[in-house]
C-alpha cells in the first residue's frame, strides 16, 4: 500500500485512542505529538504538519461529540477530516472527447504514466490513442509502443524528427476520430528555458483540455516548486504522482502539491500499466488509516469478472447462497485483482493487518492449492460440499496431489466463508451497496 510507513504510524495512533480508558487533554496532546512525528517522517512540510496537528488538538479539546458518537470516535473522525482537508478536493477528468498533455522533468515516469492513463480511460470505454512528442530521449517512442501494444492502443511518433510541435500536429490528424488523445512531451533534468519554450509550442498546437504534471513521489517537498513553475508556464490542471507505493517520502509530494492550485488527479501504485488510481482524498485517507475502500475494491472486481456471472454471484450473496463454485470464482478473481497486500488495504478493518511478505506468499500459495483441490472435485461436490465425507476427501486429495488434511482445511475455510456471507445477507447496508453496484454494472464482493 502507498506510504505504508505513514499509514502504520497513524494506525498505531488510532489504536492508542481505542485502548485509552478516557479521552482527556493528556491523551489528545500525546496523540497530536504522534501525528506530528508520523507526518514529519513522511516528509510532509513542517509548517503544514504543525498546522494540521494544531487544528486536530483545537477541535478535539473544544468540540463536543455529536449525538450517538463516543469521544473516541469523535477524535478519530477529526483526525480523518483534517488529513483529508490537507489533500484538497478530489478532481476528476471528464469522460468526454479530450486532449491531455503530460509535462514533467526527466525520470519522473512520464512515458509510463502516458500508457497507464491510456489504459485507465480505455477501461472506461473511451477510444484512446497516444502521441510520443519526446524528441530528446532515445527510445522514448519504442518504450511507449511496447507499453501500449498489448492493449491495442495506437501510438504515433517519428523517432527521427527533432521538432516536437510537428509530431504533435501530425499525430492529432492521425487520431482525429479518437475520443481521447494523450500527448507525452520531453523532459529535462531541470526547468530549463528551452524546455519551457518547447512545451509552450506543443501546447499551442495541441490545445489540451488537461495539462497533467507528472512527479515522482521521491521528489518530496521539491514537488511544490516544480508544480508552481510548470503551472506558471503552461497552466497545469492536475498532477500525477508516480511511485507512491515505494517511498516513505510521498507525504512531501502530496502535501506540497496540495498547497498549489494544481490538484492531485492520479497516483501510480506499481510498475504495471494497470497500476494507476484516481486520487480521491477521502478514500486515500480511509485506506491509510485502515478503514478500507469498498468502492475501489468493487471497481477492481468488475474489471476481472464476467458481468453476467458477477451479477448472478451478487444475487446469491444477497439471498445467502454460497457454494464451492462461487468460492472458486472469487478466488480466481482475487488472483487477477493484484497483490494481496493491495487488496487487503481496500477491505475495511484489514488495512492495518500487518502481514509479512512470507505470510502473504503463503496465503497466495494456499489460494492456488485450494483451486487445484476444487479442480479435483465433481460438479455435485462443488454444488453441495456437505456430501464430501471421508472417502471423497481421500479421492479428492489423491487427484489434487495433496494431503487429506488440506482438503479438510479447504472445507473448514468454506464453511467459515459461508457463515460470514449468511450474516452479510442480513446486512442491509451491504445489500444496498451491492444492489447499487449491480445497477452500475459493477460486481460483487463475496470474498469479503
């Protein structure tokens, strides 16, 4: 998960609140000091960290909990609200015919981000194309083609051409029938005058609806001056922060950019082309604090499951029905949704679960073993697991090449899941959420 060190520190602070016998001035001051330390370690601007902690302390001491909310819950809500406030209002790029231009310095992940954005909007149903207008970096065109080709996304570029505006103009003519055209531009090691001149010329040709500044999270607080300089040059409409999954310094980039007029629009959360997320401050902070993000989890599920099959599974959840067939489908979907550590951060209450790499690998291995075991079962056994007794367990174990105890462990996990889903069927809030997602065309979450 992005900024795991900050998240871990903040979750420990919340646990301290939960364990406290009373919420008094001493506890609040201790919590505020913990928050300050956590933010400063994550490279959040000192002034901003002090201001945020001051507001938390002031509100926690002066505001009375609303009816139905305990003092502990009230303090947690204040921390959540103030953290969200630091990151600003969410900004969403409209799903309409548009032109997007990317700008940024060398080594920030601009070309990879171009491919990620193209894939993101392609999954939203838009007809997307890419233009490689970086005329200074060798193999920039080849890199973009390599990233986009597996998804059938076309790329226009002329590696031998030295004039970026000319490439942009030709690319726009080539892709005039496309919904969304994304233009990748040249970078430099610093904000040199010729870089500013070139992106201004390209911008005049492209006339972009969005100009997105791409910044590596490791840049830290230098993101602020960068964002400001690019904004003054070409009018940045949003920021994409890359590599937020692999740095403890991401707080600097997030907070520094949030102080400018350019909102964070997307964050890169991994190396794969699909590892790009729309940045939503409330969701981001919820996950950071271990509160989960059900909506994003549902979106991920909808990308990897067949729609009709998903709706059928959702209906079964709502009615409390759940067989090994549904369990198999959910395991299959789960393995396609990405690393378990990312998926766990989206599940309420699981964001703070600190599993080691070894434990995560063991869980992944167990999922694979369970699927192999179920492949050795008959249709009747999958539909009615209650008939699986001693002789069947031995036969299934032989077919799967495992020990009978492994089959028993699978059945034990299945029964636990079935009971949990039976309880979920009576949860009105989750029922409403699932029905809402089904209407949208999104899918179920029985693996919760």
